């Protein structure tokens, strides 16, 4: 099936990305701050982006391209298939020497992700899924957790997501955790190590496209803050936040939110 061939392509590209990242990790890579407070970028991000752009589009010249580190081009909107790439998700973690940065690679067809890879090279963790294949970690199937009724759900998210004004009755009694990479957060929920993740601000497609499919194929309910299934390759490539959890917990989180967010 085409998505299986695409998955093999993405897996090879993810490993090649890891080879580049290892050369720069903890080597004080040159770093710049992006415009408009968009965060840092390093020479490693750019080197990986160049490699992926060349290798993936050489292999699939009829696919479109959307990447955090490539200037966007509306030509991608004319393609049924599009690569959605974050060369390094969790760049701040990468700069700090943390092992929890990830390479996030996805292919979407007509707005839906069909093949996805999230690779953490320093932890040797390869998460993969297709729209017809269950999610796995290093070849082993993974599945979402079911929180026990007498325990506070473990939820991945930044502190600002738990401020009372986001919630109808104040912040729910969650046990909050954090990882820099949104892709990794989604995969940790897919793996059942945490019960949920949420981000209550406009969310770039490249941060979540791969991780969202992996989570979905592990039994996680993944929506934007309106409760809608995410659709990718939008003209403005942002989603209205994201909620990822098992069905019951997802319903509870969505019900308790005060106001869904909007994107520009």
C-alpha cells in the first residue's frame, strides 16, 4: 500500500536526521532567534531541513512541502500529498543538551495524515504509524492508558494551559508534566505513559501532524479545542490547539474548557 512505502521513506529520513543531530548535540551549535518571538533555530535545524527537503522531494517529486524551517509556499496547496516536517521539535531542549528533542515527519493526503514518524535519536525511540497500521515504538505495539477513577490524570502541557481562566470551574485536578516537544508529548500519550496532552493556543501543523496520527492509531482521541478532527495542509498552517486523551478523559477535558480558541 502507498502509505507503507511512504512510511519506509520517512523512517529512513528520520534516521538520517538523527545522524545530523548527533553531530551538533552538545557542541554549542550556532543559534538564532526567529522573528516575532517564534523561538530559536540552530544550524542543526537548518542542516536537517536541507537534507530532508532534498531527499524526500527527490523521492516524491509530486508531493508538496511544509516545514517549520522552510519559507512557506502556497504551491503546496495544489498537491494531494504533502510532507509536514519539523526537523527538530523541541529546539530549546536540543540547545540545552536534553535528550528529549524529536524529529517529526508526516505525510498528509487531502488533509489527513497517512504516514507518520517521530524519532528521538538520543533515546533511540522510533514511533511510527500509518492510517491502516497500529502505532508502534521500536517495533512494539503501543496503546493509550485508561486512568483509574481514584487517581488524578497525568497531563502533559505548559503551565499556562492550567490557568483557571481556561476552565469553566477552575483548573481540573490534573497532575501536570512537561516535555519540550509536542510530537513527543503525543507519543507519550500514545504509549500510555501519560493520560493526556493539551495545548490551548494556535498550534503549528508541523509540531503535531506526526504525533497526532501515532496517538490516534494507539487509541487516543485527538481533536482541536472545538472537538474537531485536525485537518492539515491549511493555507494558514495552524490548528485551534489540540487535546489528546482516551475517549472518556477527552470528553471530560473538552467539556470543562471555558472557550475553544481560534486561529488567525
